[in-house]
């Protein structure tokens, strides 16, 4: 099986395979888009290792986010670098039938900065713990600088005890 990611012995180094293809490891010593099985074999011989399982594109998480408050809830980053959000998934609600909660995701506290998900996002699609809801992104093509925080903040609380898990996926750039 051909892998698309390998970990090189050194960051920012070039590895040339017998096919003549040159691969450059990035600042994290990762090589991507390996073209052939022979290139993969040559890279292994040069000291590279297959990343298995490959890393996910999970950027931020917040387990058991409180859907009954309108205060800021900061998400925990899983990376360090410039990033672009591609999708946000909410799952594992504690309430069967989320019906009132409305709110978005922001790059600054108090619903400030850039709105990644608009303040009018509804969560009525969360009918039980096994239902996932993908949110509508307001800024799907904007990249943010390293260290930019992400806040979840409701404009309207659920009105009853309710939690759910938040997962933010996207790309990281070095």
C-alpha cells in the first residue's frame, strides 16, 4: 500500500530517489505525496518512516461544551501554526432534541474578531448523542495566523442542561 506521508530523519532536507524524484521534508520533517512504491522504498532506505496512522486534520476540540450558557468557551488547539478551518462537527449531545441553542465560533472573546460560524447558527439537527451536525462556515477560505484562538459562544442558550462535543477540522500551514 502506498502512503502519502512519511517522517524524514531531518526537517527541510531533500531526499532523491532512484527514479530521480526529489522529495523535500517540511519544517516538521514530514514528506507528503510520495509518487511510487519504489520512491517509498527508497525513502525508507534513506531513514524515513511511514506515518501510520496518518495524522488527522483535527485542529481544535471542546468536549462537553455547555449549550446552556452564552459565555465564551475556548477550544483547545491540537497544533501550532497558521490554519484554515474547513469544517466544524458537533456530536454527542446530552439532550435528545436540541431545540433552542443558537450561536457561533469566533477568533476573539465576547463574540469578537472574525466569525468562523455566524451567530445565527442553529443546533436543532442534534437529535441524540449519535447525530452529528456539520455547521455552516462563514469564512471557509480565510487562513489565520498561528496562535489565533477559537471561541464557541451562543447568542441563545438551550434553556435546559445540555452539552455536546465540538470538533474543528482544517489545514495547518508552516
